[in-house]
C-alpha cells in the first residue's frame, strides 16, 4: 500500500527519499545487498544473520567478509566525530574517556557496528571518532547529561559524518 502526500503539503512536489537499503552513493560502508546467511567478520568476529550484524558464535561454514565497522576502522573513515573541549574537559579527561567507553560498551552489546575507533588529543581537545553516527550523538548526549555545558551536533550529508561538539 502506497501513501499519497497531501496536495497542499509544501513537499508534495518533491519525490520521497529512498527508504530501502542504503546505497553506495550515500554511504560507501553500507551493505548494498544482503550478504549470505551466516557471514562472519574475520577481524572482530561479528556475525551477519537475518539482515543484521550481531555478536555470537559463527558456524564453521560461515562466509568470511569484513563488517562495515572493521572496514571503517581499517580505512580510518569515521561516521561520527565527537570533539570535547574546554577547561573542564581537560581537567576531567579520565572521567570523560571512561564515560565515552561506557556508552560504547552499552551500545555495542546490542549493535555490533557501534564502536569507538580512536580517542586522541588534538589542540587541547579530546576527539573521539566512531563507526556509527548514532554512537557519536549518544556519547555527546551522555556527556552533556552528566556535566552540562554546550552541546551541538550537525550531520553532513556530503561527508556522511555526524559532528558533535561539546564544551564546558
């Protein structure tokens, strides 16, 4: 069943966005088609089953293909960049790193592709890169909830990257 847009809606003359699998032109690390079931990642051990990557034991006959998260890590091409800056961030660096790792561990249990790629100091700021845009936003929101401050996020469709900035 196909829904029709209201003729009076401002977007009624615009075509609907593709709601299927992400194509290669939008996300070079998206899966363009279903992989054979089961497929395992030789790098991290994640398993592709029933259309999604999860954790678990892979059968011996499983096909071996790197998962999108491991491909992003190998290519150093993050989907999310979190920049944490300010005097407070520098003074509480260990706590903030620990909170970011905690958010990653919680998310990674259910979503095998949500991982922190790196945490590094750049020009007095802590920069966290992630394999998933939602994880980047989640880290920013957790830090904002714990320490307040100013939080901004912006998704760049041209780069296919979520940029999160927090400062206090």
